[in-house]
C-alpha cells in the first residue's frame, strides 16, 4: 500500500510541491478524527472527485489539476504506486492515486509521530493512465471517510512554493533572518503559497548544500570571507606564517574582524580584553575573542580567532594578527590588556605587546576562587556563625576592591583571620593570586588605565 519508494527516488518526480514528507508543525484539522469513529464511516462525505473528462500532456499536469480540484473540495491526492513499461526506457504509463488520508493507519504503539494518524484508510481510489500520449483520470472509488480539511497546510501535497517564492526564501535566508520570520513574511506577501516553516527550513538546507558545493565548511567560510571583503588571516598547517590560499591544507587558525570593529577599535585602542572560550563550536576549535572598551564603558568586538591549540605559540600567532592590524593602520598598541590567569596567553601578550600592562579579569578570578572554595570548603560545628563559601566570596571581593594599600592589607587580614580553618583555600589564594596582586587589586589596577572594565 505504501510503496512510495519508486516515486520519491525517481528524478522525474522531483517536482515542486509534490514531496510526501510528513507533517511537522501542523496538527490535523480539528474537524477530523482518527477514523475509528463509526459515524464517519457510515456517513460518506460529499467530497466531489475530480472530473474524468480532461486530458493532459504530462502526468505532472494531471497531478496539479486533480490536486487543485481536491484543494477546493478539502482533500489531497497522492500517488500510491507507479507502473513503468517493461520495454524501451521504462516509460511511466500508470499511476495509482489515493487520498492522502488513505492507507493503513499505523500502529500507534510503536510511537511513530502524530502524522501517522493522517492515514485512516480513506477508500478514495483513482488511477492516472497514459493512452496515445495523453494522460487521463479514472475514478475507481469516489468516497471518502472523513470531512473536508480545515487547513491545507496539514497536507504536504498542497504545500507549495513557486519559483519566485523559492528565490525569495533563498534571498532572505542569506541574511540573518529566522525561518519563522521568513515563513511569516511569505505568508503575508504571497498568501497563495501554502508553506510551513518546515518547507522554509528545508529550502535553507538545500541552499546551504548548494553553496557549499565541493568545498568543506571551512573552505566555504574562507570563500565567503573573501567574497564579502572581511579582513581575515588563515593559518594552515604547513605554512606557519600566512596561508597561501592553498585551501586543501588543514586550517589550524583563523583570525577575522569586521570593518565596524576596526573602526571602533581605531577610536578606542587603549584597552584590550582577551577571552578564550574552550567550548566546542562547529569548528571544534577554541575561540579567542578580542574586545575593546569605549569611553562610555561599553564593550565592543575587536576581532575573533579560532585556533586549534591553546599553547603559547598559538596565542602568539593570534595576538600577532592584532599587532599586524594596528601596524597596517598606523595605530597605537594597547596600554592595558585584561586576560584570565592563563600562562600561555599572558606570556603571548608579553611577547607581542611588551609595553602593555596586564591586568587579570576579576570575573575570571572570582569564578576560579568560587570554584576552589566550593571544592575545598570545610564545614564544621561553627556553621551557625553563617560561614559559607558565598559569604567568603563577599570578603574576597572586598580584598579585590581595596582602593588603598592599607585597605588591601586590612581586608586580607580579615579574610585570613575569619577563614583560618579553610587552610587549603587560603593557601591556594596565597600561592596563585597574592603574588599577582598588582594585576587584580583595584589599588594597583586602577592605576593602569582600565576604564573600570574589570
Ligand atoms: Zn479521503
């Protein structure tokens, strides 16, 4: 009954609007039922079958015509089985048609998605036949066991996109517009195009596949950067300096920035924040983000870099790209660099921008200290005095916000005194952060021009 394989595989059937994909976002019409209701079976619905008196040059024309008819009646016709002649090129000469609510109702116990309930054994049955080069229709059973649908959108056959709409979807898809918004736009502007978000989504996938063509995603990205004139520098495995656009080589680094980033940066060159995120992205590389600070204390992007390693050399290559950009426009190197406490990154900054003062990002410090506090926290009987890791963090922040040397010494003494039992934590702070106090305590860090960004 459900032999669609021959149809969907045949390229002749790659015809717009005739995919028999499942319903993805539309439930069946509320006016219908799942077929187990005896009332509908005993009271056949008055859905007129298409006329048998027409002739068509191609089966596509026939299918469009019968479905245009069915659409007005409130049902949809799909093909069930095709017959090809055994001689010659195996020409199609017969297509068995059914209502798209025909076919056996799938066993619900196997958890197949809800579109299964579309098939309720509707008896409607017809055949399209080619005779003397012309296609015609013969109705074998005109009856349906369901009322007309309320929305054609639940019936894939009736969802369609003409060439113009398809191009529109593609153009919109090249911009940062969500499928939902594209669907809404098309529905508003071309209401005769019955399509769902799923159709738009599928079209976008098709577009992306075409755009990629013979390229890998990385190669396609580089081409796209070139096409759009986006400043970028790739690093290839075999050429450690600058890629020679031999895109067959493995990409192991990619720096890029955008004109508006460069413009902002040219006006506000003093502070550079560097943040490396190790989370996986679709390129499965760490992403280093360079951020600047405006005179209004807002942040703006300077540039981005994917690197395939987190060692010092990779960071040097990355930061060197920024230095190149500065040289190219005759600008000033940063005076202050804010990083997290990672040796490779900090050393790389020292190498490329030796005159910049380095400051640690307090956000990262707080995160690390809190993590350590939670891990090493010692709970004891004196818990009633309210000593918790959270409360500890308040004292820790007081230390970091000390505005004078005296304040810093006092705040540290308070912390050390009140949390003396947290030996491991205090030792960690002493070893990791006290030696770097010039890079994170306000008293010293404020002396570096940091625009209060920490
Ligand atoms: Zn039917």
